[in-house]
C-alpha cells in the first residue's frame, strides 16, 4: 500500500488491521498525533499510571484504557489496540520474545493500555515554525541519551530520565522553547539547553539510543524529555508480560496535532 | 493564632498540626498553592486516578501519594496529610460521620491521597491582572452549578461536570481566558462563556453549591471546571470510607502559584 493513501489516522489503522501496512509510521497521516503504546497487566497499572502522573514530561498520557478494553476511547474510539499498530514487541520477564503484527493471541482480560504522546507532534510544529530538525534533515533517528536526572519513582517504577537532542542556534533554541511549550501533551518545553555534562551526558557524539547528529559551530544542544523513558523504566522491572509498539511503528490516533496545543 | 503569622505553606501546616488553626485557609500563605484533598482506599485508587487523568480540568492532580504514605512528596515533602489540614470530613458509605482536625485514628495502610489543584491559585492571578472576582468582592462563596456535560467515566466513577461561575464583561472574559490558560494545573481556561442554558444550567440565580452573585448589565457568566466535581463523583459511589478536607479548609502546599504557570 502506498503511504499517499494513508492520509488520516483511521486509514493507517485500517491498513495495519488488514496487514497491508507493517512498517514505521513516520510521514503517514500528516497532522494526526502518533503515539507510543504500552500494554501492562492490571496489577502494575496503578503504579505505572502514578509514574506517568508524576513524570508528565517524559510520559505524557493521551489515553489510558479500562482493564480489558482494547479501545482507546478518547483518542480513537473506533480503533482496536490489538490490531491497529504496524508492529508490536512482546516482552516476557524483560526479554523480547515476539514481534507480531497483531497481539490478539496475547490479549488478557486484565490488560491496561497506555497511549503516550510522541515527539512527532512537536517536531511537525518546529518544522512549521521554520526551525531545523537535524535528524529529520539527515534522515536518521533522533539521538537519545540517558541523563543523571532521576524520574520521580512510583511504586515499583524508577529510573533515569532519557532525553532526545536537537542542535540549534541559541536564537532558534529560544523559539523552540516557545513553540514546544504549546504542546505539554507531547513532551512540552525542553528540559535542558546547552552543556550536555550538566545533565550527565559524557559524550554527545555517542547517543545511548538512535543515531548521532552533528552540532555545528555556533549551535547548542536542546534537550527534550523522551518517550523512551517509560519503556526503559518498565523494562528495568522485567514484568512477566508487557507489550509495546516496535520502534517507529506508532499507534496513529484521530487527534489532530493542533488539538494538543494549549494557549 | 493570627493569620499574619501564617505567611508560608509550612506555617499554615504547622499551625494545623498543633491545633492552633482550625478554620478556612482563604487568605493565608499568599502566593502558595492551596489544594483539595481526597483520601481513598487502594482498591478505588486506580479508578480514581484514571478518572482524574481523563478529566484534568475538574480534577487537576498536583500530587498522589504511594499507598499508606501520608507525605505528599512532590508538593510538600515535610507535610503529614493526617494532621496538616485545618478540618477534615470523614465519610462512611456516603454519609458524613465526623469532622475532625486530625485523621490519625482513621488512617489505613492502604490509603492513597489525592492532592487536587484549587481555584484560589487562578483567582489570585485574575486579581493580579486587575480582573473582577465578584464573589471575593462580595465576601461570599463562589456560585457552583451542576451542568449537563458528562465527565469521562473511569471504572466505578462517573457523573456530571460541576462548574464555578464568575461574571465579567466580554473584554474581561477574553483576558480571563488568557490569564487562566496559564494555569492548567488549577482548572485552566474556562469551559464555557455566556448562555448558562447551553450547559444545562436552568437558573443562574440559584447555584447548586455556594452563593448566588449578581451578573450586571453588559456582563456574561464565565464558567470554569470546579474541584467539587471529583468530590461529587466519589460521593455518588458511596465508598465504605473516604476522607476529604472540609469546604474552604484546604491543604496548603509548598508550591508557589507561579510554579504552576505554563508559557
């Protein structure tokens, strides 16, 4: 299927459900918010919901389902989270055991699904504002780093904040603060600007996840809280069963990026 | 004790703990955010946390404790929620059974406490902006109304949105939207302006809670989501045991009102 036909969130989800789209969702359904997915058993759901509530910058919740309900009723009321993501990852005791295109056979009546905002939304806003997004220009993945900033723990969940970095001139960085402040539901304003070592990053050329990008003369790193944080925090706990989307293969919602803007 | 001595959140809490302050907290600790308190058993906590997550305008969470922990570690790390509110209300099966100044004897190891933002913060901002707040001018309680707008339900919790109303000229209403949009953690922007019947309010002169205030010629009602909503929603479920603050007797945090502003 050509991605030119996938112009709405519902188009992408239908193609995933039919099995005709099984690849990353970057560039699909322009203007619709895409999301990270985490599916956990009910016994961990209170602690994880509390973790997200306490750490809204890395874990901006767009929707949380009732136990057993595969429908994210706020952000895509006709979707089915068991079938509507291009590719999933199934983790048992912290080990990746399957990468299916459908998780119906794994579904449990006590599963709670967390739909978590994704940086695609604020990157679209940066681009509309004429600001450079280096990794998109270069066609690589955004560089991500573990920091020495501890998330606020909640129940069994704890761990360091993971950030993504985009290089900019100082004046563009100021504008980027303004632009992304409008999107608290998708990581919001940066958490740091400038010296990487101030947040525990020892080598800016060697990200912990994703790809390195060059910082040009006169530019500084601008650091945003990253949606890899909740996944890293969950994996550290090694739950008996947890399901996530595969990297880049996001859940596409019915929510317009602009609906997530405030002010 | 004179309220002139109670200039910080910690002063108010210490006076509550000693039993020297047992009255409403309006006007105390200027500049510090005050909060609604709801204490529930763990078995209801996931559903209620989900309710708040889905209804952030009426239920803006400032802090949620671990089960059994009486310390709100985000907003007042040296506080004790069992003693630091001037007066509490204890509800059994939906019936008010006690109004103590200390809830230590009721405390359970499975209690989860919800600290919920309060309109005092945005009213202070309205006043700083030179906007009229009629019920404060008149020295009465804010008028509150049940609407025909359903909250998003979560587990056992469901019910109508309750709003508070402040009359303003249309141009002041525009400014009030701007000012309160900066405070999403304390109800944020209005949910309605103008015709009360459009949101199911049949008689603007007869509020469901609080006191009526006059709407002058040329003014319109400006309606904000109200912290009475979560209490009404909980009471409808009639939990075997729930504890709240007494009306007006808020929990005073260490958080500055301005820390809750965005943008």
